[in-house]
C-alpha cells in the first residue's frame, strides 16, 4: 500500500517551461516576471540586419527587410501561435497555425541564406515545436498558463483530499487486477472521459481566476494520466505475450 502511495506521489512533479534560450537575462525575465511579459507593450529590438525597429511579422520576421530575427525564447507561446492567452482553444486551429509557422521557418528555406538566419530558422523551428506540444496537451497547457499567472504547481499532494487518493489507489488496483484487453479498454475509456471533463473544468476555473482550483485539478489530472500510462504498459505486455 505504501509503495502505491509513494508511486502516486512521484507523479506530482513540476514541469519547468524555462526556455533554453541563449539569452540568460531574457530567460530569467521569463521565469520571474511572466505576468509582466504577458501584458507588456511590445518593443521589438532593432533588426540585426537593417537596424530598423519595425514591426515583426509573426513575431519573427523584420517587416522592412524580411530577415529572420533571433529567437525570442521568452515569447508567450499563445502569442507565438496567434492565440489569445486563455485555456480554451480549438485544437484544429492550433495545428493549422503550427503548420503555417513551421512552413515559414523551415530550414530548407534558409539553406542559401546567411548562417545567422540558418541558425535562427532552426531555433525558431524547435521553439515552435515546443510551444505547440505545450499548448496541444490540456495538462501541459494548464501548467503553462498557471506559470504565466505567476503560480507554480504544488510539489506534493496537499492539494488533494484523502478520498481522492483512496479512489486512485483503488483504481490502480483495478488496473493491476485486470486480466484481459476488454477490461483494460473499459478502464481506459472511463479515464479518457474523466480527463475530458477535467479539461472542461480547467477552462471554467481559469475564467473564474480560481487558481487554487486549477492547481487541484491539474494534480488530479496527473494522477489519472499516470494510471492511464499503467494501463498502456499493461496493454503492451498483453499484446507482446
Ligand atoms: Zn530588417
């Protein structure tokens, strides 16, 4: 039993979205003052090529000379993908926007350009991937948005009540005891449904600025996702045997 509880506890981990930017100052600014970054008026630095302080197209390209600017590792992922900074979003539109951006910065387009632009295209491409992955998954999106609000995920399970933990232990046991593909599939279907409901709840909680509620829901989602991954492992084993 204790092992199960410890296993569940290890699920609660903080995901750190600190960008791997080369600009350390910008990186710290993003971690320490994300809420300021969220609302700060955009003051684009001068273009490295034409020196103009013109507006950037898609946050990346100088609108005067068309050169691809250095990666802005502290950029708000929602802004990068042309979405308002809020939890609910249309997944299909997100994918569309992601593909458009990847086409714009595709390294093939820069193979004949300056080495600075080649580096920039690779950097932007990987940042766009990271932003997309973060926003496409409800739990990741929730944690990211929470971080933009200046909050972090709890390090322990104090946000959870005893009943929930007991229920999770029982469900882990159900997975352990499930012997065939059908029961595993049923258990998974139930989890999928609950995770969808939780994503809906997150949307309302963010709208209501109930960040404590957000944290509690995100931690619960982590538990459900961990049970889901145990189911997947067991399904793999069944397939292999
Ligand atoms: Zn320029």
